[in-house]
């Protein structure tokens, strides 16, 4: 099992950037695929980025390609989401999650952080 805690969200203006961070407590962090999800009221939680256990495989949802970047540091047990050129539609609660594989299926993510709010204003 792994415990995840996100941080780095905040209130920003359109066009700004943030780096979201997620720290994992487990020693087996390097075995997990990691994902960043976001959720807006009334919508399902959606995957925006995923990264394989070793960091070599990445996935991005179409709307965030070329704007978001996922990375991880398995020595520090950290996963990051660099979010750039933010638009109002990026406003959401962002969650990091862990899976036992590199996957884009939300159902495969078994461990979740508490979420961090990103609010983008005009």
C-alpha cells in the first residue's frame, strides 16, 4: 500500500503555471504507475497524465498535451505535474493516484491522495 499527499495547487490567472507535487510514503513507490486526475463538480474524475513506474512511459489527455508534464523522482518518492498555459477549463481538484501498472484506466488506480485545488481565473 501507499499513502499519497498532494500539494501545490492554488489560485492562478489564465496563462500561469503551477507545479503540483505528490509525495508517497511507501518504500515500493518505484513499483507503481502513477497518475494525475482532475475532477470538477458534476463530472467524473478524469485522467490527465500518467507515468510508468520507471518514468519512461507517459500519457497525456488530449486537452493538456503540450501544456502539462508529468515526472517522478523515485529516490524522493515524488511525482509531479507541471501545469502550464493554464486555462479556466483546467480548474479542478487534482488528485494523484497509484496503480500496480502503467495504466490509463481509472479503475486500476488503487491508492489516492486527498486532492489539491487548482483554480484558474481570467
